[in-house]
């Protein structure tokens, strides 16, 4: 097991890479505990949960909303949760986002931690202190920055993941490699078959390197004032595609990275051979690099992006593999890119 510390304004967060859900009891304080989880995780792993009140939520982006938050508040009132209580989210990114948001807002804030059960949440959603829900069909429009006390990344929980969920996580790992670790990118190119098979040694290396990169960025820029924006590589177009086409997050981000790489090359930053390497790796992992989407709806989603500032959007480009920059790009220029790609 490896440990990594994130120091945030709301407190420190410790990541335990390779720890087991079965040892969760060792990390929870001796107070009333509420576990928030989804139906799938509860079905497979409830025997490993420590004694606690359990609240089960549904699955999928459709439940990541204020209606679910309201239900959780009502349950916590029923369970007589007070300010000394502890909240644990056990699940993927949706569970962690919702659990973190509810813990951060109920009674003006409770202590909380996560057990991350998907590859995507281990390398992305459960790391960095972003907690929130969707609103009006737009991703993460309501939320807070607040660090969990701990995040347990149990590699054993990945074995029950559907292939699509594994691919979502691998897409985020490609993103981390592309923006900040060229060595990791080369490692993925060499070991992509073992990654797809969830080889323990390879996956643990991929998770560790990704978490190390993200935690380093978050430690420098917790609230996305500058450096942390680089973690949005592929996400500006990706979120627009995810909303309009309805594909899984990883598939949308994969296409978003291809578009962002092409724009980086078009602006004279990224070499053509590196653009091709990114697309080739995504193809080998079984991720899409092209999707049909509605141009008008994608542009509408783009305009409502949280990274928008007046008529510009903070957009992440690559100067080379492992080196990202953030530039303000006019929305009208991105509109042209959408027209070319749709």
C-alpha cells in the first residue's frame, strides 16, 4: 500500500493506494457513521462494510441531482445524524460526488471519506476535493470544494467493473499522461493490453502515477485558479458531447482529447506525430475517437461551460506530450471546430 497526502484549505486528505475495503473500519472515527453507496456496490460488497447506517442510491448520471440530495438529507434526519457523525461514500465518481456534497452541506459540514470502487473515481473523481451534482442537465453546476479525510483505492473492487467502466478510467489516465507525464504515456502504449486485462501490477502503477500527478496539481491550485485547469484537457468538448450524445464520460472525453489535440496542432503547438500517437493509443484501448453529435446542442452546452469567461473559454492545449498549457479561446473559434468535427 502507498500513501499520498493532499493539503487543502478545508483540511488534509490522505490517499491510500492498494488498501482494502475490508480495513475501512480502521479509518472511521468511533462515532455514528452513515455509508452512502449505490445498489451495485452494495450487492457485491456489503459483507465487507463496517457496522453503519446504509443509504442506497441509484446509478447513473440521472440520479446525480438535487432530488437525490434531498432524499439523503431526509434519511440523515431520520437517522438522527449530528455534527459529530461521519459520512463514507463507497462507490464510483457519482457516489463520491454526491456523498461529498451532502457531507459538506448537511449541518454546515460533516467529516467524510471515500472508498473508491471504479477506476475512473480512483484516478479522478474521488481525488481533489470537488463535490457536486448536476443541475438543469448541466454537469456539476452545484457544488463545493472540500477535501475528504481519506480516499481508499482498493484494486480488488475493480474486478466486478463492466468493460465500459474500465475504459472510462483508462481515458482519464491517458489524459493525465498527456498533460503531465510523457513516461506514463509511453508506459501505457507498451502495456495497454495488460491494462485492459486489469493486471494488478500495471493498474496499480497507472493509478499511482495518475493520483500522484493530480494531487501535485491540486496541492498547487486547489480551487482551479490556474494550474488545475490543465486537468480539464479534453473535457470542454467532452462534456458537451456527453450531454448531447449521452455516451459514457470516458468515451466523450476520449473524443474531446482528439479534438483538443487537433486544435493544439492547428495552433502550431503539438507535432502531428504526437496527435497521431494520442489517437492511436485511444483506438488501441477501444475508446472512440470520432462521434456523431448535434452541432447546435453541443455549442449550447459549450456556452454554459463553467470554464467560460465572457466570450472566451479557458481551454487546455498540448505543447507536447506531457506538457499542457491553458489559453483563453474565443467561443466563435470553438464553434468553427465543432462545425468541422460534426
